[in-house]
């Protein structure tokens, strides 16, 4: 199975990627900075270059690095990332 994994460099993402590959799945990892999930154009290019993605594991998230980070903006950005995934890949879903 071809699986798109977001957040593949985080603690959970590294472990999930390892498990998926151990079970014989092909994993396409999205990493910053080359893949910006806040820009839906990034995902549209991905659909064109990798038309056969069977499943998505979405672990990407913006997290505060300091106390002064704007948590409202980070929350909004996290929602936007998920929305972009749904907008681009939702029409392709086959009973997932």
C-alpha cells in the first residue's frame, strides 16, 4: 500500500514510518521545508507526481517553540494543514 505520511520527522512520525515500512508499505514522507502543507499547491503537485496514494497518516503539526509563540495562529495553521489535505485528497477518497 502507498501511504502518504505527514510529520515524518517528529517523534511519532519516525516510529510510524518505521512500522509501516516493516509491514511492507511504501511510504511517501512529507517534510519541511520542501513540503509546506499551508500551501495547497504543494499537495496538488504531489497528487500529480504520485497519483497512487492509498492512505494518509497525518501527524504534521505546528507546535510552540517558546512561550511567546502565538498559540492561536499555530492552532489555525494546524487546522489549515488538515483542510488542505482534505481539499486535495478528499475527492480521491474511495471509501476510506
